[in-house]
């Protein structure tokens, strides 16, 4: 098991190196001088231009800049944001909980609805319900979520004002410390009346929007996985033994059907983060997706560089964990080719 | 017994039903996150707005105007032909306390010296902190203008200038001259965390800083010790950071924020119809222009410049690109600024006359020129590309083929200032409300065009008046000089003045006392929520 | 004994009929046809394609012409709507119907370009990785892992930031993002095929490696590849629309559905149809392609047809 883990870990190293190289090169290729582009109509005197380029290390030869960059990365120094002068890592860690919270809730939404729906569809295969579910889930993962978000905002908030459309909590009535950065947890910890409920209300729309595509995918995957399992011999045996259908389906079949679904969930981290970028933009959700987009328009190169590295690290990390879990569950993978 | 129980229950119910005396909160829907809380380090309105509630300055702009009034300096004397300004500082002004730090003394000259020297002197311990970039201090030519700043006692600061410069008093009212606490600075330096100075601000202002949650919310509370000028009328001030304009409107409509400083022009019509909202607007302190490079023929000929100017339909541009949120410009400064000369007759839109004038100047059509357009949105130019396209179409009608060119913003500005274009779009946003801050754009110090002088136009009379207006302090006299300068500029037509953008702001109808600032800043003292 | 088993008497014509296998194409089509959803999807996407091809003849106006006197005109079902601008106009006075029609052309163009380039490059890289093996394989796989490690939209944004926002660069960015899927698919299929007997047999027979990969191995990997290609078109359209929505895709006045959505956001309260229609177009196109792709998958792979 340990060997497997180490082997998988070792395989991520070249990916990291390539990532460092690519982000460095890409950012350097973005047109525009990082100092000049942030100057307004006043312009900037040549002396000050030279001074600030020197400060950013831009007057060093490119290979020196790259080595400095790699060296700092290995010490977990992702640089300092050009706009706020704060460490990029600190900014990322401040904003990441918001994105995690949104993504987790979106995934919960997708799983809580998708798995049972898909399982039922598999059991009632060919029925109207099955066809209906397949159609709905198809629409789910075909949905342009930026449009879906706008539609929901239009109906829910503009027309009827049932749910809030931006932010994480009502700022007028609630003010509490945020020790964890997760609004749901912090609101409970604060003990303020109604804060938790308000946080939930703010999460509903963004989580639905972000979770729509995973919902479609998970429902379908569960269905096809269940269908495979239901036709297996051991299920027929269980049925023949006289076990109640509920036990057969709920306990035996579902458990085995869920395996591929679990791996799919893990692999969805990447697409969840991509979706988070769009969702955070629409709902003014203060997470890393929104921060990355801002960094581009602000030409904040260190933030963009560091942000892409950190986000990719998270994806690689989660994929590694999923691989390990899958390897633990399924020994064939561990020892196989 | 029963009646007593009922009575107490009734009383309890009554009390429960009564609205509790809650703190009054004013919520401002902010369009972005601040970079830090020290205005000297910033250039964006977003960052300035976020820090302003906490600070005062030596002089202030009377809220809603560009008139300079006393601030932390109660009064000042100008001597020596305008080269020495002595500030008499207000007594009994207290700084805020934050976690760990409680001020032990009132505001005095040391704080003024610190705030200036941090930006000016490279040997100041705070000069390099948090990036060390003091753009406005340098751009407003403070290092070039100031000879020395000294204190004669705890409440008197003497400023010696190299040349007489009346507008500098307006500079002291600008955000970058916010006065910070020298004591707080020393405290943090000893603690080893000077960067905190720019993250947790301490000032003398009408509000004090409570907390900032990145990209989410900034909180301030009323400073009860603020004893001069306008005071905070609400107990809590909250900046709800909402980058999406649609979300800002939704929040304003729902009453989740009280003031929206940047509504979308497309939403304004609907907002104006809404009885629960109040919409205010005025021309911003800005100008968008199309400059002709007078070092390149045929733009050195006045008739050619006039012809090209007459060919452009500016009304259509204002309608389509500014969506009506603009006013056609006939002089450099907007109508709201003092010394604006309304007597100037604007250049007409007359394609026929333009064609004739062009021919009379001896220019053969088709004439090929390049037209540089701004690649990014600016406060005075919502869409440089579209304006460029409309101009291109207008110019084609008089036989001029304009090729559209652009570069990345930094590159664009640099090349334009290096006179590389034939014609180019540019603009300007006023910093301090003084006409000099606009007219200097066309100046020629020492006979050479200033960097910002895009047309590279040098007129001796214009320059003399520019220098003279800087040296006298009587506003009426200065206005006369600026009026004459506007005439000269109009007659010579070095650039086509396109428009001043109109700035809209929206508040809830129950917000009282909010005044729109011509400088585009948002201030919340003196604002109440009913 | 052969004589003990009594076979029913069969004429030679009947026998021929029974023995004649349907051609693979006919078999495929028969299977595809069974899936009503897939057929429906195919019909819809073909219609969209036809609309895109004949846009010049179908669209009532030019998509970039601005009707300054009819800005934000309502569509036909609202009061004040006219047939001149059947689906209304947007904030700049462009006719929405014409822009939607030409937008189909833009989106399909993007989808097909991305799909074809990633298909070709993906096949080449995948076959290379599978056949040459060792260092080439490692490098290719690692690069693909790298691309997959960065979330798709973030990667696309990075590419666009470097190259500048435009239609062409959108295609480049989205191609890079979706390339790994093709490469992995081809590589995995090819690796699977390479262990099979018929490949060994061909090798022994002296078939050169290039011919081996292209003529022998590749056709057997085609089934999942075609399905991926079909579904890849819809993915590309969605991704490109996402970029357009963020303002990083095709620039105005090019009528791309995602960019139209971005421009429409300010009218979400005042003129909701400007928001609803472009997104609806994207949804319909993507659903149709996905239905077709599903049908393709079910028809091509009999094993999967069961489910």
C-alpha cells in the first residue's frame, strides 16, 4: 500500500515541475509591462519605472527570474500580490474556504438528489420515470451554468425576492468573527439568532447553479452503474435467496454501484473549480475563482501565477487522494499494471 | 392573581413588539476591494473610498464641491509671494485606538511631518513599506514643488515651496495627503510589523476602522470624538463589496444597501421611475478628447484640425457609446468647474463645411490617417473602440480614411506621449478640482511640450497665463486668466474635445444628506438614514 | 452422426438471406434509429447546422448592423413587438434573431474546429504514446496530466490572457483544454489493442509500425473516439460560451452566443428576453449534440446498449 502511495506521489512531481514552468512562461508572455499597465493618464517617470521594475525583479535575466520563482515555490512562497501587497498564499487561504464551502454544498446537492434518482431510475428501467430522469439529467449537464444562474436570479430574486442573489450573509444584521472561514460553521459558532439560516439562504442559489452539471452526471452514472450491478449474478442470487428487494437494492447493489460514482466525484474537483469561477462571478461570491479573474484584469501576475499553481495543486491533491482511496478499495488497481 | 399574570404577559408582549433601539447602519455597495488602507499608496477610487472614512486631511474639499476649506489645519498664512505657507493646526483632535494601540497624545505637527516624509524622503523608515509606491505624491509634482516642510511648534507647520503654487492647497485636500498617526507608526515599527499600518488604519476621521473581510465587507463605526467639520450621523458604516453591477442594483432595490456609487447607465431609467430610490447625477471632473499630433503634417495646419473636428458627430457618440451619460465638451473643463467659460461657441458638426475646409487647406482626398483608440475603459471613455469606429465612419464621409490602431494600455499611453500617433484618443480625470490640474495638460514648461501634452502644442500666451494663474491666489483673477486660456485653446484646436462623462449615483429614498462629489469620491459623514 | 439430426428444409434463397449480414453502417443506423431521443437530437442539430450554413439567406438583417432607432425593441410576443425584429433587439440595436442565426454559425464553427484539431492532434499524440512508449509516452502523458490538473476554464483564461481575446484564440484555448481527453482515450484504446493477437499477427506478417497503428489499431479504437468527438463539440461550445461570457472570447460585434449573454446582463430586469434567448440557443444546441452523441455511443457499442 505504501509503495503504491509513494509511486503515485512520485508521478505527480514531474507534473508540478511542468506546471511551474508553464505558469511562469505564460505569465511572462502576457502582453504589457506589469508596471506600465497599472499607471494611469499621469504616466510614470523613467526613473520610477526603472525602480519599480527592479523591485519586481524584472530587470534580471529571465532564467534567473525562473530560478528565483522555483526556489520560492519550494519554500511555499508564492510571491506577493501586486495590488494588495499581501502574500499570495495568505490571500488564497483567506478566500479558499468560501470556494470549498460552495463546492461542497453543490456536490451535496448533486449527490443527495442524483444518487437516489439514478438508483430509482435503474430499478424502474424503461419507465416514464426513467425516461424523464434521463432527459432531465441530460439537460443538467448540457446547461450553460452562467445562463442558468442568471435565469434563477431573474425568477427568484428579481420577480419574487425569495432568496438573496449575492454575498454570503446579510451584512447589516449579522457581524461575527470568522475563525474558520466557512460561513455555515462560523454562523453556528457565533450563536447569533438566525445567522445560520441566513447563511444557508445565501448558499441555496449558488449551490444549485454549481451543482446542476454534477447532478446530471451523477444521476446518469448512478443509473448505468446500478444497471450493471443489478444484472450481476450475485444480485440474482440474493433475490433468489429471498432477500427483500429493498435490502438487495439498497444494501448490496447500491454499495457496489457507488464505487465508480465515488471516483467520478473525486475527479470532478477540476470541473467544480472551473464552474466555481463562473458561479462566483455571477453571485459576487468572494472565493478564489472570482479572485483569479480579478487578477487577470488587474494584471496582478504574482497573484495569477500563484493562484493557478495553488488551484492546480488542490486538483492534483484531490485526485491523488481519490486514487489512493480507490486503490485501497480495489486491490486489483494497486497491483495491476 | 390571574389578572396580574395577564398583565405581565401583556406588558411582555408589548415590550417584545416594540422595536428595540438598534444601531443605525448605513450600507454602501462598493464595486471592488481596496488594495490597502493607506491612500498614499493607491491610485484607484475604490481604494480611496475604503480608506477615506478613517482619515482627515490638512485641507478638505467642502463635501459635494471642489471648494477648499480648512480641515486639520484651522487656518493658513501665505507669505513670501506665495512661496511660504504656514499651517495652523487644530487642537484637541484625537486619533482612533485599535486593538493593541491606544494613542497617548492628540494630533500635532509630528503627524503631518510623518505623513509627508513617508512619501517624500527615502530615508524615512516607512518609505519602503508595503511596496513604497507613492504615485499621487509624485504625479502631483510634490517633490518638485516642495523645498522644505518643518514644524515650528506642536501646532504649526511651515511649508516652503520652490515656486509659488496656489493649487497646492487643493493637493493637500486630496486623498494621498491623509494624515496618519506618527505614534502608531512608531508603535508598529517597534513591534516589528510596520505593514500593519496599511492594513489596520488609524486616523482622526469621522469613522474608525473595525474590520475588513477580504472581497466581502469592510466595517466602520462612528467616531464619537470627531469634533470638527461634518460628523458621522450613523452608528455603523458598512461597505458591502459587490463587484457585479446587477447584484448592486438588486441589493439597492431590496434595501440591503443604501447607496450605489456605480449604477449601470442602462438601469438608470428604471431607477428613476422607482419611488423608493433617488438618482443623482452631474458631469464628472473629466474630459475625453481626440488629439492631433501637431508635429506631423498636415495636422500642423489649423484648417485641417478644424475640418477633422467638424466631421465628427459627437451627439451620436454620446447617445450610442455614453448611452446619454455624457455632455458634449466645448472646453477642457466641465461646466461644474469654476472658471468655465460658457461664452465659448462650440465647433459645429458640419461634414459639408469640413470637406470644404479640408480642400481649402490644400489637402488632397482621400487622406490616410491613423486613429488610435483606447483599449481599456476609462471614466471619461466607456468604449474607445466603438468611438473609434463611429469616428472612422464619420471621417470616411469627408474623404478621410482612418485606420484604427491600438496597443496595450501602458504601451498605448507611452507611445501617445511620445508623439507616435497621427491622431489619438486620450482623456483626463481631474485630481483636485483646480483648473490648473486640467490646463497644465497643454502646457510647455521650459518651451518643451509636457509629457501629457499629446498634441505637442506650444502657445506662448497660453503658457504665460498658465504660470501666472499658478502664482496668484485671488480666485476671480485666476478665473479671468483661465477664461482667456479656454479661448486660445478653442481657437487653435489642438484636439477635438469630445465629452465629459456624466456620473450617476443612486441611493435609497430614505437616505438624507448624501452629496455627489465632482471628484468621483464617496463620503459618508453628514449622511443619515431615516 | 450428421444424419441423426434432422434439420428443417431450407431453400437456398432463404439461406442466403439469413446468412447475409447487414453492413456495419446499416447495422449502426438500425440501432441508432431505435433511440428516439438520438434521432430527435440529430434532427435538431442538423437543422441548426443548416441554419448556420444558410444564415445569409435566412437571417432578416445583418447581425452587426445597429438599428439606432430600435434599441431594446421588444420581441413579437410582448406589447410593442413587431415582425421586423421578431425576437427584439439588444442594447446596441442589433436584431436578436439575426444574431442568434449567425451565432449558430460561430458556435458550430468553434465546436467543429476544436473537435477536428483536438481529434487529429489527439490521435497522433495518443498513437505515438502507445506505440513508441518509454520517454515519449511519459512526456506526453505528463503534459496531458498537467493540462488536466488546471481547471478547464482557468487554463482557457490563462491561454487567452497570453494570446489576447478573440475568436481564433478561443479556439486555441479550448482545444488545448480538451486535448487530453482525446489523447488519453486513443492511448488507452491503442494500448489495449496492442496486446491483442491480431496485432501480433500483423507484426509478424511484417506490417510496418506506422501502417500498423493507422490501418490496424486505429480503426478499432474509433468507436469511443467518435463518441468523444461528438460530445466534444458540445463541450467546446459550452466552454467557448463561458469564455465569451467572461468577455474573453470573440469580441463585439461578432455574434457569439456567450458574448451576447455577457452583454445582456445589464438588461436582466428591464428586457429579460435579451438574457433568455442566447442561453436558450446554447442549451438547445448542446442538448441536441449530447442526445446525438448518446445515440452514437449506444449504437456503436453494443455492450453499452444494454444500459
